[in-house]
């Protein structure tokens, strides 16, 4: 498959190989290309966590749900933004598709709520006051070769 939308699969086992700085820059660009409801771009921010010290802190805070990935892309939104989680999810999809186009694996984790219970860790990784973690995307080189998955008929689609 050449289309990164179709190529993207959830990866939960990563090698310890670091993600190159060039690839990190492309992931950041994909994040920055994300739309935001009502054009409120100031309501969302991202923290790229790569340093072992901070990866360990976040992994502990989220009970290992970062799957020991060498990069965690934490997307935070203003606490009072009713569209924050939706915006963060769209941004996460951009990041995951870009990761797939780079041959990287990723997974959308449901552990941001756990991180929000740890204000010290949030401060250490740079989440601004008034923001909360909405989505965490674990990213890295897959430990195993990715298998092609047929996803052509997963949902009911009605045409009228």
C-alpha cells in the first residue's frame, strides 16, 4: 500500500530506535497543519517527549500505556475549550498518518486523563497552565514488520 491513510495501523510494540530529527520535524508540521474549530489555534499545543527522563515520567504517569515508544506526542488543549478533544483527535490523526508515511508505527492512547492527574509531570514536559492533555500518540519504529490489513468493509456506509 502506498497511501498512508490505508497504511496506518495501530502499533503497540516499538523498537528502541529513536525517531530521527527530520522525521520529528515532519510530524510537527503535520500537527501544525491540523484544523481547529473556529480557527482557535491558540487553544491547542503539542509536547514532543523524547528524552528518556521525561519518557519515563510520562510512562509512569500513564501506567505504561505509551507502550515504551521512543517518542510520545502529547496534544494538550485549553481546559475550557468545548471542542478541545475533537481538535486534538483530528491533530492526532494527522500525526499518525504522517508517521505511517515515514514508515513509523503509532497508536492513539486513551491515557491522557491519567497524565492530567499528575500536574508535576505535566509541568515537566511543558504543558501550559490552563491546558490539559487531550490525546497522547505513541510513535516509533515498529518492533515487527507491519502487515497489510484489509479495512475496505469495516463500517456500514449508506449512500443516497
